[in-house]
C-alpha cells in the first residue's frame, strides 16, 4: 500500500500524475503515491471503491489537487473527509490559477502549497518526507548549496532533484497552457 494518497478529479489527472512522478523522483521509488487512475496500481476487475478506502486507511498523507472546479466536487471532498476523520495529514495543492487565499473552509485552515509559487515544490516534498518519517531532500532550491561538500553522492542527488523540479515545472506550464481535460 502507498503511504501517500493523491485525491483529484479525472479532468485534472495530468496534474496528479505530475505530482506523483515528482514525489517519487524526489523521495525514491519506495514512495509511489497512490492514484486511482494508475493502471500499475489498480487492476481491471478490482472493486475500486474498496481499494480507494484501503489506500486511504493506510495513508499517512493525502495530497488534494485543488482547482476552482475540483474543490466543489463531491469525490475530492469525500476523500478529504475520510482523511480528516482518520487524522491523516492533508496538504491542499493549488493548481490552474486557484490560490491558497481562495481555499474554502475547512481547507483554508490547512497549510497549503501553490505549485506556481517559487519554492512551494520544495515545501511540498519536504512536507511529504516529514509525514513519512523520511529524511528531507536537500534544503534550498535543487539542493545545490553545499552539495559538493558531501561528495559525489550529494552532487548526484542534487542533479536528480534539479531534474525533478525542472520536469515538474515544464509539465505544469504545459498543462496550464492547455487547461484541464474535458470529458463528455
């Protein structure tokens, strides 16, 4: 079971997948956040509501991918409520121009991130690492400050972090330019 659960609406699956990839690249392959749409994590024929509830029960942190539209959707609020009642850490992740200041109650009482703000990518991954009891990635953007002092492993880690940040930023810019996927 994953210890990180990403809640999203299917129209914004690209954002959820980008965050999933970013977290995994930053914290290692032992940390693969659960996405209900990930065909490598949930199988055809599986009772998806049971699987979602099992994943929520085992999660240590829930990332809510929130936009102006998704914050109104019942499923995101259902998953958030399930996490809230189990005292699981919840991190609102603002996308598509939706800001932390626009978060409705009770989300506005939580420390949130906005992926368009400089440094919030790092804040997100450091927070996830904290809730999972893992060492935080290097502090400072890309961990480059002092990485060379730690030897070749530190330099390699800083390069991986830089690549992860740059990939996430490029994906977010692309998705923002295209807007959410429209179904139906």
